[in-house]
């Protein structure tokens, strides 16, 4: 029988509910349980695909082609699983499904209402997301903050779920923030008390309260929270800001969260801290202080680090694998002339994915700099488009461009994919999710996947996740190859160029897919590990 752990948030958003959920999951998984996770986003968008990265951070892509919230990335990295797209439930999906059922006549005669139709649909979606596998535990994280109008139907559905599944099979964890008031020189518990009261007004009493704070809070304060919020003292846990998100499972473990959960929902496991030793090793490897490798991410969403969160984490996994400390510089490509001095101290340059013309020329300048100065450079999706475009421009195709930015360009080296030409609707219509890619033997890319943690699903086949409409234009295949570009990864039907590289450069690889969605702290993606390794070597040059 599946047990449910439901995670709600209070006081403010962005306090790390996703990390808390993923960390609880990591502990239970280390005990040997099969754990899955669901994220509920109460907004009306059907998926995250049309959201601006500045608002919600990166759009995560699942293997089965769903554009989701970035918390699915945390779950996949901490639990080392691959989640289906239905693990991200939104108000948009719930209402769309209910309305289409109503149109089909499924509720004939009934007045369709939030309770019971919307709440039933929410419970159905939670159970469906869990039905694909036999999970021991499913984490259900409710996005936003308790008290938000749009969360209410979800809280009601979750309350009903507890009654239907049984109180011993469902527990609630409330994650709050305990602010430190500089003027009074003390932590304040009142916001936690209020948000717990707000949660209680929906009929839900939390079984555990995880208090986030900027620094550790003392036992007395935790007792006070337990008392005022009517929660077992052992179930008030403090997670102060950690130097690494990967430490949070260890902090929760120190507070005996695993055994509290085991007892609360009767899990058939023996909680034992030593079961997290593997994870401890991973965390230790992520803490190497020197030598430092400096990587510049040249993109246009640099003001919000969350916009490149999976890339940041993948670089970190790669650095731990190589045994170096990672320093990331976020460099805006949205400038008339990219100031070369900002690139000077870098050991490696990464050009991430993106959309729209703004910042594209800055990316091309970074590519040019990397070619001229032989600096390792890694291009992902639009980053690969930048590499191909700049390579073409310096190979005699003056003003080459992607038709994403110039429809009438003379040399359209990147062009809209054929099947995209008829697409009118924007949501969920890109080339999305996992596709196979054939690696060409004898290339650096092939060697990288073979020597690293690359997972071949066939003789020379890999699978990677995609999110794009534009693609290397096959009309330029021959001429760009003649100019020295190597096509090291191609779709199995030989139609789409998936990876390019330059043989006479220390590390110049661009890929059409997003390898950052498959990197794990315990299994760094080979392209990231190899890129960091090359960057480290570059930092050691005479
Ligand atoms: N804008 C480009 C495309 O649609 C690249 C997308 C991306 O970087 N994810 O093909």
C-alpha cells in the first residue's frame, strides 16, 4: 500500500519546499523504499512551458515530453529517478480535464462544482501519477503558500485524500520560515503560528513542521513552536540555510526525521543513519575547495539563477567528479558588445538554451572568443545554434544566422524544423522529451560518452531530452563539414544533427538536446564532467 507525505508551505514562498520534499524522499529512498514525487502548481497555465523563466525559473522537461516546474528536477536529482510528466499537476490540467468530461457528458444531470468535481479530479490525478509504478511512498508538494486562494481546492482534495487513504497512511509536513529580526536580535515564531492556524482552518493539522531560517534556532524556540502549533516536539525540525542543498537530507536525518515518519505512517523499514553513507560521500565530494575552475554562463536570463538551475547543478556534479571547486560567473549576453575582459579570467564558457533574438549576438561573440583563445566551450540548444552560426560566419558565410532571428537571411544555417512549419499553437508543440541520438565513432563526443557515465541504450545510441523548434539546416551539412565542423551525433534516421564538435580545439561541443536534465549528483553527465575536466586543464596551462 502506498503512503502519502504531503508538503505544504507557509509564511513566504521560495523557502525550499522542493528541496525539503526531495530530501525527505532521499532519506526514505536510502532506507530502500521506492519513492516517487508529485508537484502541484496551483496556477492556471496547463504546463510551465509558456512561463517566462524570470517568473518561475527554468522549465524542466521530462523524458515523456512534459514541460514542468523545476522542482521535478530536484526530485529527479535527489531520488535518482525519472518522473513522468503527469507528476506535475496544475490547476490548468485539472480544469481542462473536468471541462472536457463535462462536454462529453460524463456528469450528465449534475451541476459541476469545485467540490466534488474539481477535488475528485485532483485526487484522481494524484493517484494516476502514482499508478505507473508500485511506490511505497509518494511525496506530494503543494506549490505556493497556505492561504493563497488558488491553493484552496487542492488543500480540500488533500484533506479528503487523507480520509480516504486512512490517517495512518497520509501525513502532512508544513514548511515555514522563521525570520530573524535584526532590530530585536531575535527569531520570531509568530508567522509560523499564523500559517499553521491558516492550514488548520482547512481541516488539516500538520504532523511535522520544518522551520527554515537563516541560521540555527535554539531548542526553546522549537519547543515553543511545538506547543503553539500543537505538534509533537520531535516533529519540529529546523533546517537553517545550508552551504549546499545536498546537505539538507543529512540535516533532516540528524533530527531523526526518518524514524518519526516511519512511526507516523507505519513504514516497513529500519531507519538507520548509516544508510545515508553513500549520500554523505556525494555531499563530501561536492565540497572540494581547491583548485577552482571558473565557468562563465553566457545567457540572457542571468539575473535569476533559477533560470539555469539544472545547468548549475550539472556543472557542480561534473566538478565533484573531476575533484575541483566550481565557481560560476553569470554573464549577460544582452549587450551590444560583449566586454572581452569579463571572459578573460574564465576557464570554460557555457552557452545555455534560450529563445528570442535578444542576447544572441553576445553569444556569438563569446563563441568567437572561445575559438580564438582556445577556451573550452559547451553549447546547449540555442548555445549549439550560436556555435554553428559563428563557425559559419568565420568560414565565409557572412552574416549567417538562424531564421529564428532573421527570416530572410542569405545563409540560414539554423532553420525551423519541417514539422514545426505548420505549428500555430505555442503550448507543448516544440520537439520535446527523449529522442535517440547516434554517436559517431572516433569523435570526441563518442569518447566522452564511452569513458564517462554515458548510458548507451544500443551499440552507439544514447537518449537525451529535447526542447526546440529550430535545427541545424541540412543544406549546410556538407559545406560546414568541409570547413572543419564535425557532426558527432545524428538522429537515427540521419536527418537531424544532434551534436557538433571541432577537432582542432581543446573542447568545443554543442548539442541540440539538454543533457542537464539527466545529470545526477551520484552520476554526473559525461558531457559536463568532460567539459569541467577540459576547463581544469585549461586553467593549468602555462
Ligand atoms: N530557440 C531555439 C529553438 O526553439 C532554442 C531552444 C532552446 O534553447 N531550448 O530551437
